[in-house]
């Protein structure tokens, strides 16, 4: 902290006056970013209040729905608390840091669980895939707890404003492990879609189709229809946060400045995919609403849906229909698995 006595300060009750100028500037910039993050996330919640109401009161509330609302609540609590910690007086800084850490862990594991449910539905009934994704989820839980327990905070000078004073040396683990989890799930689902979209006699033939113009166009359409671009955004923000942490020329505040946007954006993308699966805009298994390509090979009848029909609006139409987003008649791929032997896929519903 700056070696300045309170009598020399024009306003001794301003917390930033007790910080070095460079650190105070970083602290102020981070406040603006956290405020923008809170505003964007609250706006996202407001836009989806009708959808969330329908999920809660007009659909069966199962484990995935509980996870969805837990992820929303814990993420909101984390980013609001993170922002409040930067601007509001706090009596006990370490208690506040611990509370934020608990909210962060809950947000990370619940968001990772939404990823897990989607991945296991796509790879159902593979036990190997289930085991791998389970281990990745447990790794996210362990990394979050380990890092959270080492964070310490203190008041800035004589004020009630808090600032982080100690961060564990392995803080990157809390970013790297979720990044590995999100990337693995993204690639696993993409591979599954690739296998169902491009049908060929061999791996080399499939690669030739993929790198051809028609094949790449078809795969791109399939990935967009399955919501993979939303998962890709979540992976990208994790990479950006990791890069910020590893750049030595940045200050200590800048290193962790993207933590709140990372959590908020990753959760928003996972929840967006969940809602679209629930409302039938994306199939829960990632493949049943994707018609296979017949170029360079014959179509695989196993990849065709049992009842391929378009009875719901497009994703764009759904996103803009805020007045009555769910007043549609549909028989979704999720609902058909609610009973019977394929109940595993119904968990996403």
C-alpha cells in the first residue's frame, strides 16, 4: 500500500487513496468490468424469466432442472457478491472471500454438471464415456475447493473496503481443469455429430468429405443446429482467462479480472443450450434432428430421427418471442425418452 498518512490525503475515506496509483487504476477498471458483468447477467435472467417460469411450473422438475436453477442462482450470487465486494463496505473480508469461494464452486460444478448431462446423453449408453466425464466433473469440484480455501482478503487502510491479499500459487488449476472439462466435452460432442453427419466407408474418406466444401458446410450447419457454438464460446472465455493469468506484464488485479465474466458467460451458454434442449430446439442426444449427408456415401438410416418434423420455431424466432415463448405444440426428442428404456436421455428434460 502507498506510504501516505491519512492527514496528507485530500479524502482519507476514499479506499483507492491508500493504494499505489497503478494498482488503484487497475482496481477501478475491474469495478467497471464487474458492473458490466452484473448488468449483462441480470439482463439475461430478465429476458428468460418467462422461459424459467415455464421450466419450473409447466414442465416436470427433475434433477437437470434443479441443477439448472442452482447454477443460475449460484452464478448470480457470485458475480453480485464479487461486485459488492469491490464497491461496498464489508465487515469481515475473509468471511466475504470464503462466501464468494463457495458460490464460485457451486457455480462451477453446477455449470459443469449441465455440460456433463449433455455429454452423457449424446454418448449414451457408453459406460466409458460416462466414467470419463464423471472423473472430469470430480476434477472440477476438487480444483475449485482447493483454490477457494487459499484465498485471503483484508481491508484497504482504515476503510471498510476489501482487497484480495493472498491467492494460492495453484490458482491456474481452477481455470485449467474447467477448461479441460469444457474442451473435452465440446470435442466429444463434436466428434459424435461428425460421425452421424458425415457418413463414409473409412476415416480417410470421412476426412476427405469433411475438408470438401459440401462436407464442411454440412458439418457447420449440424454444429450450429446442435448448439456447439455456445459451448465453443464457453471454452474461448476460459482460454482468455488463462492467458490473462499467465501474462507477466499485467498487474495482479488484471490477472483475475476476467474471472467474473468467465463464470457468467460460461453459465449463460450452458443454460442457453439446456433451455433449447428442453424446448425442443436442440435434440438432447445431439444427433436425432440432424439429417446425415449422402455425399460420397449412402445415408445411414440409424441417424435419422424417429419422427423428423419441424413443429417448433427456429432458434432465432424462439429467442425473440419474449411475450409467449413456449406457446407451441411440440413432441420433442427429450420428451420421447421420459419413459421406457431410454430414460437416460430424458434426464436432460
